C-alpha cells in the first residue's frame, strides 16, 4: 500500500513557513576507518588474524560472512536499473578554453524518454575568466550554481541560485570572472505558452519546513514532477518510497545513503520511474538537488 506526502500545487513560492536563510550547517563527513586502524585491515595482519581463530570463532566468522554476502546480493538487486555517477571518476570534455564538462547521464538514443527522464545531466567547471555560449535553443534547460559565481546572459548567479530556460529560449552566453561549478539539466520538456526564463535566488527563497528534520524549496514544477532543493539535517531520513517519475539526486553538500550506496558531494544518481528507495538517510546533513515527483509516494 502506498500513500502520498502532498504539497499544494503552486509556482515556486517559498515564502511561507520559512526558516531564516542562514549558512547551512553540514557536518564534515567522518572517515569510515580510523587512520591508525586502517593498516591492521591489510596484509599480512588480516591473514594472521584469520589463522589464529579457534574452530568456534571460525564458524562465527563464516556465519557473519554469509550474512554479509546475503546483504550484498540484496543490495545488488535494489541497485539494479539505477545509474550512479561518481563525478571524480568520470572523464572531462573541454567545451571552450577554461570550460570543462563532466557528463553524469545521457539518455540512450533511439527510444522515448521515460516520465521525468532528462536527456542529459552534467557538471560544468568554469575557470576564472572563461566564457562559453550554450547550445542552440530547443531543449528545456535548468542551471544550478554549486560553487562560485556565473553570469548567464544578463543574470548573475551565485551559490545555490537556480535558473530555468524553457525550450526555445535564446541561448545565453556564460561567463565566470572568479570560477564556478554549475549543474546543467537538459530535457525534452515542452514549453507552455506562458513559459519564460526565471531565476530562484538562494538569498530570497528561504527553507520551507517539509517534514521533521527536512526542509525543501520547490524550484520548478509541471504535471506532478518538480525540481527541488532539500536541506536534510544530520540523522534525518525518508521512509521507503517509490517513484512515479525518474528521480535524480545530485549531492550539493554533505553525504547521503540511498539504500546501500553512499553519495558524496558532486555525485549523482538516477532512479528510473517504477523503482524505489528503502533507505534515504544522512549522518552529516545534506543539501540535495532532486528532480522527480512533487508528491513523495511513501510505501507503508
């Protein structure tokens, strides 16, 4: 049985029930292994420890190993069909002098996109003083500044500012005087007659309360799907839920577990429509960009 966490339909208006827009307290990520213990997990210590076990201790180790392998198998099944991109491991393409693109996702050519699926999602890194002209109009484009500052046409965007160019908008010239890291999402979303470019500024948007320990701002929405920015406090989590649209998650700050996959700053995951997440939890607190269902579909 599923239920929905609903919010009233509205254009991006985050002035109600806001928390002051103070700097976000995201904790430093803990090291998974203490530095002084890490050498003990390697050879020759691991083999020496294993050989010194009694038969009873060995049986317990085998039992624990079996449970871990079962968990690993279940984790593999849960991750099936989801695409996780570690930005630090991906190749970079030079678009212009001082401008590099890291492609996080590209929809396969030759098939119809799923509900909410992007055509491309990428990170754009601008060196200080660099410029670039966006591709020709035709696609719906969303821009989110992760670090630094960017001039997007006549708009000057800074950290966590979000901008939409509906399909058919004039291609802007982009420039950064001091450098910037920018997320770009491109889709085949059709433009409505009333659509026009707009910007949601971090300094003005606030953080509307959404659930215990979780605040979110609605950046853009259309027919049940939305672009969202979440701030989740350390220790908060989201219950088991499914996706009516493709759900994209980009880590802006902090670390987040999506099931057994740990996402860190700059990492990206796409969960196709029809999949779900049993675990969505953070120890550090997280600022997260998400594109997916406006109304979260909880499974109870």
